[in-house]
């Protein structure tokens, strides 16, 4: 009997051990299959502690270094991997932003190669990763432009927003600085920073529950143009899997012309510092390969460099950047046949030039005071500039870029034009004057909007809410699998199949999303400008030369006046 009891006891213990082992194994498997939603994480560089945003139900890790500070010997050099740290780094607050001249003052720091990571506060892993590049003409802006905390739960993704070098510190083509690698000698330092940030994302995505093999590179305005440049850059091959450009067309600069502009901009500093007696002599010296030029450039305080060329106003002739150096960006630019072939979404508003018109020196004082709407002649000039500038800008951001890529591209290209903003029933008077402005996508994604003073409550009606929800669903589907379509949404065919463009709009009660075939060309717009009878020929000539000429989108106009 005792032997039998002993045998049963041994069997019971063995069964218990097996069950415990199975439970432990199951627990480990569950841990491996889910994300641990805590603020403490360990990345390649060391331990970090983020922040739990309970209001938005997200976790944030802010101001995380992805490279060493580009100061001293590292100024105008390729970014280096961030140093490792031993103690836990507090990343619960935003880091420094790149030094820049903004709103009449110098802000930020050279020590700003950091990024922000935001994800839903849940246990999901293998989430798509969205990397965002801010706007600001590559001269201003910060990672906080779109924070991600009100977006990630809607699109079910890990969101990464990047700070990178700006202005003359982010782009500089002068020969005296070309003493390093081919990448460094390109002068495209901002692009090198973005490439380093993507390397960091691939190395650390899994720590935040992201899928390193499902990264979408996105950007707005200058950030969108940077995204477009990465599509033709060999150094970005295999660094991301999809791309979205919000209001960013194809803009590149000639290296030799850019050197002349930079030398002219820096020459007054050289005279002030007694390097040369005259601006002309300083300019000639700055264009040389003399080692003393490089030493001098590196000695200039960043606070003095930041304001240079600050009056660019989306004109490459004032602040040229994205140089066709032949290594980071091919000399043939977007004419190249070698694209980084990934699914692309091109998003534009239909009144893209409205804000630039309003804040052009020709109209700004009257626009801000409200006098513009009382002076019918001035208002007609404003409407002429806004209307035709926006039509050309819209083409540049969407259809024209898609056409340029179409014959060389295998992956789908999706083009959408957001038309919301002109309807008097849903938008205040100020917003109506701006229409579907540069950045119109942002209130559809983020709350509160950066444009709340302009849009008022125009995104609070049922139609705008439905439109915004559907737009986010298109984005969600695209970042997941490279196709924006899903069963509950109007069909969105890719542009390459039939030149199709998706028009997104809404009235007060419902969204209005329809497929269109946009056949209008730049020549059609020029003809409309020629036949426009709201202004005299003299008025049109003046606006063409002084308001519209020289912009990113204005090649068709430039060709008329720069012969």
C-alpha cells in the first residue's frame, strides 16, 4: 500500500512539474508575442525612461539621441553613432531642436540630432513604423510639428519624428569643406542625418514594438521634398519600405550655382571678421579650396550662421539645398532611371500657395489687418496670385511628380488632392481666403491643429469628421501593406494604371471622396493666366515676376521671364 501511495505521489509531483513547465513555457511565448507597455526600455545606446501620456493613452520617448552632437570637428561631417551611456537616460521631455532663425530670432542648438518615439499604450507588437520629417524649408522647424500622440492609436503604429541639421549647417556646398568621404563631400548633411535616423530606427524598432521591416518614411513640405530626394538617393536603398510626401515636390539644386549663392551669403561675415577687405574678395576666397576657408567656416558661431539666407520664401535661388552632387543625389536628378522603388503616396492641397501669397510682402500687411478684403483691386491681385500659384504648386506636389516617376517605377504611386476649405457653409471667412492650404492634411490627423487660428471650427462638423476618419484609414492601410484601399473606403486606384487622382472633400454633413482623372497641365494654367481679365496686363506681369516667379513650382513661369 505504501509503495502504491509513494508511486502515486511521485506521479502527482511529476504531473505538477510538467504543468508548471508548460505554464512557464506558455508565459514566455506570450511575452515573446506581445509588447510590454512600460516606459523603461533598453536601446542600442543604453537604458531609457520615457513618459506615459495617460490623456492620449500613449507612451512617449522624447529627445532620444540617434547620433553624436555634430559640433567641433563633426560640424559639416557625416553623423556618427551616438555614444553609449551607463545610467538610465530620462527621455520624458523633448530634446533640443536644431539651431535656426525663426520669427526674428535664433533658437535651438547644434546638439540636436535626436528623435521622438510615440506608440499606443497597449501590448501590440510588430506595428508599422512611421518616420516623419518636418517642414520649414530645411531652414526651420522641429520634430514637434506633428507630435504623434493623437495619431498613433488611430493608425496603429509606432511614430518617430526626427530633428536634423538645418540651414547652412544642414546644407553647404563650398569646396573647402570637401575633405572627407563622398557622402560628406556632397554637402547634403541633413540627408545624412535622416539616413542615420533611419539606421537607428531599424536597429531599435523592435524595442518599441515596431516592425523594422515595415518602415514608412513621411514628410511635409521641405520634409516631403526630402522624402522625394531619398527616392533617388543610393544611400537610402533598403532603409525604408514605403513613402508618403505631404506637399513635397521634386526640387534639387545645382552644385556650382549653389556655391556662388553660399559664398555671397557668408562673405559679409568674412569682411566683418577682417578675413578680407571687401565682399567681392571674400566671396572669391570662400569659393576656393584653401584650407584657411574651411578653418574659418568651422570657427563661425552657429548663432551667426543660422540667420543666413533666412528670407528664402520657398525659393531655391535664395537658399539652395539638396545638391545634385553625383553620390548622395545623382547628377541627373529625377531624370535618373534608378529609383528606390517602394510604394509612394503623394498628398497635396488644392490651394497650396494661399498662405505663401498671404504672407508675401506684397499682401502681408493688408492680409493681417483685414484691409485686403475691403480693397477690391488688391483682393483681385491676391486671388490671381493665390489661384494660379496654387494650381501650379498642386501639380508640382502631385500629378507632375507622379508623371515624372511613372515610366521608371514598378511600385504603385497614389496621388490625392485635398479640396476641403472653400465651402462657405463650413469654413470661416479667413479660412475661405486660404482654401485647401499648404498643410491642410494636418488638421485631419492631429488635434489640436497647428492651424487652429485659421481654421476655427471648420473641422468640427460631421462631414469634416467623416473625411478625417477616412483619410486616416487610407493612411493606416497604406503604412500596413503599401495599399491605401480597404473595404469601407471609396476605391483609390494607383496613378500609374490610369492617371487617377483621388479628390478628398466634405460638406457640412458628409465626406465627398471621388476618383478623378486630372488632365490639366502647366501649359493649360499658363493659358488661363494669359486670358485672365480680372487684372490689367501690367498688373499680371508684376505679380508673375515678383510674387510667383522663382518658387519651387514656378519653372513654367520662370521660363517666360528668365530667358
